[in-house]
């Protein structure tokens, strides 16, 4: 699944317009089952987690941007590098 690969390098996640820091992202492999947690993220006042079932069949709508079956939009972001 492309979405599992996209979340691997993400330091930040924008979920329905709210910014979160990635706490955990699982390594994509064939042994994952529907209720396995694939992403945990938090902000100052909330946190969320997604299971494999939550992200299954997500539509990629842009680079690193996906629409989940629930209708939620999630964007995976890396931190900026200053040269």
C-alpha cells in the first residue's frame, strides 16, 4: 500500500487540517492484519491512531496526500532542511 510507504518518512501529519507529530509508524509488511495500528500521532491537545483497516483503500489525491474511506484527508510531511 502506497500510504504505508508514505508514512514511513513523515515527521508530521496533517489530519483534517490539524497538525500532529508522528509518534509511531509501522513498517509495511505482509503480516499486518486489519486491526494493527499503523500510525500514532499527537499534538499539544489531542492524539489519534489509525489501523490498517482505516487506511486500506485510501485514494492518493496528491504527493503524500490521501483521502481515507471515512472521507478524512491526511497529508504526510517531512521537516524542512535549511542549507
